[in-house]
């Protein structure tokens, strides 16, 4: 599906696809490596787990064919591993990922979606209707809070 956002006379167009780890492992892992491991210094052993193989993955591709964002939907109603490359932040990619994830969770008849938000991203998720449901805790050296959204 094609998305387009406007920001200060610029048009940012991108495609969002629904995929799986087997088809897009290289692209998904490259985005997560750049954002989580390199930029945020998450230890590599904490980034990779067995959940990827069975999860639904969302992948955003810029018009130039480069992979720029991703998210992971687990079968228990958890959204995670949402990442957007630095040059694409603030251009609607994260919002498109979140909106598509919520559509998919609704289609699967989930009543609630949960996520673990880095504290700097809490307001982003609150704008989509999520509410904080935990105290601050450390995850891979980064402060987080649990959030939920009733669908």
C-alpha cells in the first residue's frame, strides 16, 4: 500500500508491505541493526529472538527502493521492534506502521494491543490512544514503560 505525507512543501512517498521474516529477513534485520544496535547501543544478543520467525512484520520502502522502517506484530497482541531510519523520522513512516499494525490486530479480533515504549516515544503512542500502564523500567539500558490500547 502506498502512503504519502507532506511536510513543509516536500512530499514523502513510501510503500508499506506486510511480510514475514523468511521473505524479508535481510531488510528487517538491517533496519533494526542500524537503529537498535548501532544507534541505541542495544546489545546484539538482546535484539534477536525466536519471536521473529512466527511474527507478522511490516516493512516500509522508500520510492528509491531502500528499506526505511519496520515493526513486528506478535500473535499475543504485542507490537514491537518498531524502527525508522534517522533520515526518515518525522515523515509519517512511524504513524503508517502503527496504523497498519492496529488494522491487522483488529482484523485478528484482538481486544487489546500492548507494547513496551521507550520513554521518549510515549507521546507518539498516546496520540494513537495508547495509555501508560507501568512504571519506568530499564530494557537494554533504555528507559521504557508498558502501554496498552483497547481496540
